[in-house]
């Protein structure tokens, strides 16, 4: 007993558990990347301020590179209602095309990933179709579907389809063989093998493909709105080019960048929530 008391005295411990009021380990560590994130948010504004100063100092020609203040004034002069109509038309087309293209890509990609026969049958054709530029689809879509909304949404769906399909196939094919053997040892059915092993293990790569497909949907939207569109950011971009207004062209480009960033940020938040079970290096906060 004396030895036990002496040991407790030397270690500074007693037999009572730590109270809940004691801090130490319960405090969450501060984010070491917070300052870098703030700097990343401020960087575009610093860049715009530098461009503004260079244009005002006549270092950059204003008729080719308009000042950001002139761009903001141009967007303001368009009017909130008119600008909202163009933004709404483009956003609706992007998300309609992305939903259609990604849904088909998830189904077909899963079939190709799970079946070697389906993969061998469809992969050569998809490899060839993936290499076709976006504008090359425009004449055939106009011929088949006319000039209404259908060819625009179809072109955006084509742009979103291929990165998602490729990521689904690669994600399923890239599942660790040991996980599959573990499922086979436990005699999982084909459905249980897919839902409990293959799908969770491939989800990180699938989300990467979905985010890539969404960014390509915005790019294909500009090409889609060149198909006899009367509304949308692509229409404003074409109008600014034809009328020689670089302020309008750069304004639309900045709006596209902003919308792309917001949509990708929202999708990234969904990814973080859905894949919160991951124990990856980036997630755990290890950074240098």
C-alpha cells in the first residue's frame, strides 16, 4: 500500500477520473490552414485590383483589357431582371444536362465496372466518342433536334457523361482486391458485395468524376448556347464578341468563373458530408 501511494505521488495522479470541466484534450485544435484559405479567397480580388491599377496607369490597353470597374458597371447597366433571366437560363440548362448525363453515366459506368463483357463491348466506342470536340456535335444535334432547348441540354449532357462514366469504371476497377476477397470469404451475395464493398470503396473517385463532369457542363453550356440561343451567358458572350464589347465579354467570363466556383464548392461540401467516414491524409489535417 505504501509503495502504491508513493507511486501515485510521484506521477502526480490520483485514483479519481478527470472531471469534465478540465480542458486540455477536449479542446479542438485550431485550423492550421485558415490563414492560407483567407489568402486564397483574397487572391482574386488582389488580382483584379492590380488589373485596375495597370489599366488606369495606361500600362494595359483599356480597349482590349477593360478595367474591373468598367466590367462591373457594364453588368450593372444590364439590369438585375435582365441579368437574372440570362443567369437563370444558363443555370437551368447546366443542371438539366448534368443531371441527365451523370445519371446515364452512373448506370452505364456501373455496368461496365461490374461486367468485363460489357466493358469490352462498350469501351472502344466510348473511347472514340470521348475524343470528339464539343463544337463538332453542334451540326448533328441541330439536324436531329432543331434549335429548341433539346439540343442544348443534350450537348451539356454529353459533356458531363464521359468524365463521370470513366470515373465510375476506374473507381470500381480500382477497389482493393483484398476487400473483394474478404467479401468472398464472408459469402456476400453480389448485391451485398456491391452495396457494402464496391460502392463505398469507389465513391471518392466517383465524386471526383462528378465534380469534373459538372465543370465540363459549364464549359459545354457556352458551346450549347451558340445554337440559336436568345438567352443565357453564352448568348451574352457571343453578343459581346459581335458588338466589339470586351467589357461584356470579360463580365460574362467572370460570372462563369463565379458560378463554376459556387457549384463546385456546393458539390465539394456534399462530398465531404457523404464521405465523412474517410480517414485520408488530406481529411485528417496532415499538411505541410
